[in-house]
């Protein structure tokens, strides 16, 4: 039950070992006829019957800050099946717009309304997963992960702590040293760097 309900398929109840969808909460998430029997309760049986694949192939994905990455859009489109690939970018002059199923011009990443804009777009277009294509996007999105999860959108970005380490060379150096990895000597003080050269 939770498997289907969590994917926005509406109210689900069990009758004689079978899950049945009684109605749909989101008009755009309607890949099956009302009250279609979704198969045995066994997840293995569901997978073998191809129901899981049917659901995955109707997934809608939003790629943010798509820019000139039209090749990535085309790759996702070739794999998504019946789903749609949406892209967003701050500029209308984006080659990714020409190949996506749908596109939208978004506010700047650090605009106070950026996250609210994406949340609204995701709800209106039934987005299942959001993937950021620009590193500047990552931390802003990660800090708002729960807001996306609350509307059923899976955010494909690392945790805040990981992003904060990877986005900063000094933090990366410190992390590598703490974990016992060999790393080039790194300095953030010019005098210390000069002394090390002597």
C-alpha cells in the first residue's frame, strides 16, 4: 500500500490479497484506469509482472540549469519511455530548450524566490525527480530537500555536508587528510606557502 500511495497514485486498499487503486489524488498521475487491480501484494510478483517498470517509465524529470547540455536531455529522453524531460534555465537562449519536452525560464539560483518557483513548477507538472546540472545549484537545493520530499519529488543531490566539502578546496583537503588519504600540501595563507617552499 505504501509503495503505491507514496507515488501519488491516490487511495489504495487491499482486497483478497490484491491492491486496488480507488481514486487518484493528482490528476496528472493517472497511468492506470480507476480501480485497476495492481497485482499481488508480493513485491517480487509485482516486479515480475512488469508493474514496477510501467510506473518508472512514466517518470517526469526536471533538469535545472540545463544551459547548453542538450546532449544530456536527449540521453534522458531516450531512456525515460513515456515520461517527460523538463528543463529550466535562467536564460531563454538555451540549446537544451530545443530538445526538452517542456522548458521554463527560472529565477537566478540565489534569488529568494528560486526554491518556491521550482516547488510550484514541480507540483503543476507532476515532477517525480529533480536533477541539478550546475554545481551552484547543489547546496541551495540540498538545504531545501525536505520541502521537495513533502510534495513527492526526489531530489538527486548529495547531502549538505558532502556538498560543502566538495565545493571548497580547503575543506576537501582537510577531509582527505583526516581520512588518511595522500593529498598535495595545500595552504590558505600566503606566508605559510612561501615558508614551505624554502
